[in-house]
C-alpha cells in the first residue's frame, strides 16, 4: 500500500474518531448528566458515572491522537507502530458491531468504519 493511501486511511479514521470523542464529551456526557439529575440519581452515583464518562471521552480523544500521529508518520513514509493500531482497530470495530447488534443504532457503524480503516492501514505492508 502506498504511504499516501495509508496516511489517508489513518487521517480519515482519526478525524472520525476525534469527532466522535468531541460529540461524546460535549453532547453525550452533558445530556446524560442532565437526565440523571432529572431522575434524582444519588449525588455519589452521579459523580461516579460522570467521571467514568468523562474519562471515556478523554480516552477516545487519545486514541484519535494516536491514529492521527500514525497518519502523519505514514505521510512522511516512516514506519508506524502496528500493534497499537491493531488494538485500536479491533476495539473500535468490535464496539461498533456489538452496539449495532445490541441496540440497532446505525451510528455504531461510525466506530466500526473507523476500526476497519485503522485495521487496513495497520495490516498493510510497510512501503
């Protein structure tokens, strides 16, 4: 696979992953927090759930940065670390497929698509 194709796959996946992280952090987490307050969830549980969801958003953003960094390396024709990319690819693809099967949400395909793109880039032979 040409370095430019690998870089494009990684950048596209990283951008999709970053977008999902931002939506989760600025839309999903606050919305769920408001709903939990509305139904009078105990303050200790509310804090625990909020911290867990915020950490999840930070982790999603970190995964996106790892993928974008790999895309920058690929664009320069440098080697990329395959194992971290493969782990991220499997995680995102498995999560997307699982959520779609369990909930029927078509939005889950975004996670699966990002995982597939990262997986293809990670599996392709280095130039």
